[in-house]
């Protein structure tokens, strides 16, 4: 049986060069953050992983994939197909592991996300999930940094981090979680949360969550996400940008970043899905 470190090393060893990052977390840390419909009924010490794509993914993984694939024959979105191809290949390298693989776009029969990927990224320490409650003031006038309030979920599911324009909200807007808080927005207004990566800002996407059913580790350390949007003013600006017009991508630059999506990558995601096949054909020839 592989250890947690061996699982991480195997996944990271294959995916890192493709512009994909791997972070481990315990299931209990995720379950503590979500309401009953989203909890997984397994041992809380079960090891899980969340997988992100960073700016280099497009050139290092996606373009080579489409150049070796008949994109017209793909059943699902080409990006999703590429990610599934590489995640499944990485998982196949793990011996004797019973693994559930879930993707950011997958829904249950009742149209709920199978997994709340932004919450998973937060508890894994991959990216800080900024929500409405992080822009509140507590009774002392200090900006609230509490991650978990009562038993509600404030999560938004954008397929591939808002790149496909598919939105499904499960948002209780936890505005009453701190006494005497100060809410910058009208109480009736829905405010979607956004994950920010400490190195790439919003220039990344949360793609997949893995549950390793045979791997239990009560000593797995929980990494705290980097609070890189640290002031209340910045957090309000981030959420205003994200909720006002996420398609202009300005929220992605809320902090200074090491890398952004390339021009061709931006062009691809700015193209309507129905028009991407022609662009893919051109890219496959370059």
C-alpha cells in the first residue's frame, strides 16, 4: 500500500510538467466546511487530492493533446477531455488504489455539483476561497478572516473557473455569521466567492478532486491557504470584479502574479464553445 507521500510524489511527478498542481487534504477538513448534501460518508482521515491547472497547462498539455487527437470525435469539451486523459493516466500509475475521480463540471442527478471544488482547494491550502464573509467587519472593526461560519455553504461552481460560462450557485450568503458585522452589499444581493492562487492570482483553474478510499492518514497535515488578498478593500474589489463582470478577467489580476494565460490561451477561452472547433483546427496545424 502506498503512503500519502508516495501518492503525492507519483501524481505530482507526472502532472507537474504538464502545468498541473496537486494538493492533498483529509476528507474531514472538507466535510467540516460543507452542509450535509455535500458531505462524503467515508472515514474523515481518508486522503484526498485536488488538482489545478496553471497558465503553462495550455501550451504544455493541451496543445500537444489536440495535435494528437481527432477533436471532431471528442464527446466532451476538449479541455475537459485533455484533463481527464492526464488525470486518468496519473491515477493509473498508482498501484492498488481505489480512487474516485470527480471533475469540476460534474453534477449529481439533482443538479448539485458532485464536489465543491473551491472549498476543496481552500482546505488543501492550494488557493484562498474569498467569500462575502471575508469582507465583513466584526464588532471590533477588524476584517473577518473566519473561513467557516455555522453550517452553511458559500460555494459557486463555475465550470473550469468561469471559463465556459456555465454557472450553478449553491449560495446561502453567510452574512450573519459574525455578530455586529458590516456588509458592503445589499443583504438581498447574491455575492459569489472566488479562489485566488498565491502565485497566479486568478490565472488558474480547479479541475478535479480525487478520493483515495484505501488510504487513511490521521496525521496528514492540513495546509492553510495563503491569505494573499489581505485587506478588506482588496477583498471587496475582488468580489465586485468577479460578480460585476467575471468575463473581463480583471479579477484575476487582483494581486501581482508570476504568470498569466498566453494570448492564444485567452483567445481560446474568449471564443464561444460552438466556435472553438475552427480555432482548434488552426492550432493543431501550428
